[in-house]
C-alpha cells in the first residue's frame, strides 16, 4: 500500500511539473508574439539627406494618360545602402540598362513589350535624378498600379528587381516610409494588386456589355 502511495505521489508530482512547464512555455510564447521589433532606417547621416520634394517631383505620374492623383494606386519601395555608403552610380546605370530599363528625364523607366511604363527608378536623394556625377546611397522605385495592364505581375517584377538590386549593391529593401520591409508588407502589396486587377477585369467586362 505504501509503495502504491509513493507511485501516486511521484506521478502527481510529474504531472504538476509538466503543467507548470507548459504554462511557463505558453506565457513566453505569447509574450514573444508581441515583441516583434522593426528598426527604422535612420535618416541621420553625414551624407545628403532624403529630399521628399525632389522625390515626389521625380515620381509624379502626371503624363496626361494617368488618372487624377487621388485615383492613383502608388507602390513605392526604397533601396538603401546597408552602411549608408554611396553606391557606384556607373554600376547602377549599367545594372538598370542590363535589366531593360530606359533613361527618361534623368530617371529610369522599366518598360513592357508594348512600350508602356511599368515602374520607374529614381535617385532618392536631392535632386532625385541619375547623372554621371550623381552620388546616392538610396534609390526609390515606384509604380502607379492604376495605369498598368497587369498590377499583379508589376508588383512581382518590382519585388524581383528590388531583391536583385539588394543582393548586388548590399542594400536594404524598405517601404515608402523607409522601414525595412517584411513578408507581411509584401503580402499586403500583392493583395492590393490582386484587388485592383479584379476591379480592372470587372470594369472591362462592364464596358464590353455596354
């Protein structure tokens, strides 16, 4: 009888220990979900700072063919040098040219087979253009999804381009607020593109019926 009691006590002690461990691990796991930290890329640097006015002027999609500004669906990404050192602009120009981009008003446009601009690449620093003597540690990529034929493929191409650029020039891929981008952010952009593509298809169907 004494042996059975000891076995029960040992079993009860083990069960209690396991319950305590389970609750402890669960508490750590739940608290860990709330401690996701995204470090924002600092704008403070000894080099030139970002110039929002120059960037907006360079990326303004107002060629007369686009919708009103409030109807635009802009996707903006930033590629920023990891250590804030200047990129080699000659290498950037060569990379963009090899990637199929064309120089247009001192920024680069990526054009599809029909000759339509998909997205553009500009210097994120003042004055926002690419020239032989330009210096920059940041590049901005932008597209107006409302004006492209295939928003989903446009976003895919922009992401692929950004990843290739990041790997070659040791740059961080960031969103329009210059915060390092996450998979969730990319998924959000892709979802926006998918929704816009559905709206375009629906609009085309309605136009054909009318």
